[in-house]
């Protein structure tokens, strides 16, 4: 099995150092560092492959509402995950 970082990188996720999360803008999915660290490679591969059909950003290891709104605002404005 590939490492967690390799799985994320191959799936197009980029690390956001300000938010400590992996972001995929095309899939509109965000994995908090804690979710990646606390779960297995198998879990991560499943969640990466899981389609996001909501049209909204999907967060793994749900942040508070205030943190989520601020992060989504950054993502929508193109400031996050471009590092």
C-alpha cells in the first residue's frame, strides 16, 4: 500500500500550511491533517475515491462552523492550496 502522502499527492491534493489540511479544489474535498494521521491508508484511499456529489466542500474531520466558513471563503477566493 502506498503512503498516505503518496495517495494524496497522486489524487491531486495539495497541503495548506495555514490550515493544516490537504485540499483538492477540483473534487472540493479537504482532509484535515488529524484525519489523515488518525486513520489508515485504506480508509484514506476509500475516502479519496468516494465521489463528492454535494456541490459543496466536503470536509473530513469536520472543523467548527466558523473555521469552515473562513476556509471555504479562502478556497472560493483562490487563496488556499496554491503553495
